[in-house]
C-alpha cells in the first residue's frame, strides 16, 4: 500500500509544480487554491507512504519522478522544450531511484 500512496503523492507533486506556474506568483485565486491543496495532498500521502518505506527511498522517488513528470507535462502544457541534457538527467534520476530501492531492499 505504501507504493500506492507514493504514486498518489507523485501525482500531487506534479500538480503542485505545474499549478505553481499558473498562480502568477500566487496572485490568481483558484490556481493558488489548487496549488496549495496539491501541496498538502502530496505531503500527506507522502507521509503515509513513509510509514513503511525508508525516507531516503520514498523522498528520492517522490522528488525524482515528480521532477520528471513536471518536465514532461510542462512540455505538454506550457510548451517547454525537452532537450538531450534533460533526457539524460531523467535517465540518471531513474537509475538512482532504482539503485536506492535495491540498496534498501524495499
């Protein structure tokens, strides 16, 4: 169940990051409300996942996959460019997350 909570937390993390861009510095009400709720949801579900998962593994996967999702959806929603260095960074993040999981035996 911890991995399900972590997956939900990652979705909230991506929504939070993308929502922050839409707030225009927290000057727009509804994007700001959405962003704050997504942040709270992400932290809450991450905390549920960390009941079982090692914090180093859970947090790294949360931020790493959340970062990848943010870049991918940023490209789709905000027309941001995905460059070769970004793709190589994705590969490094994924490799690091897998290595952490294997090292923790989770």
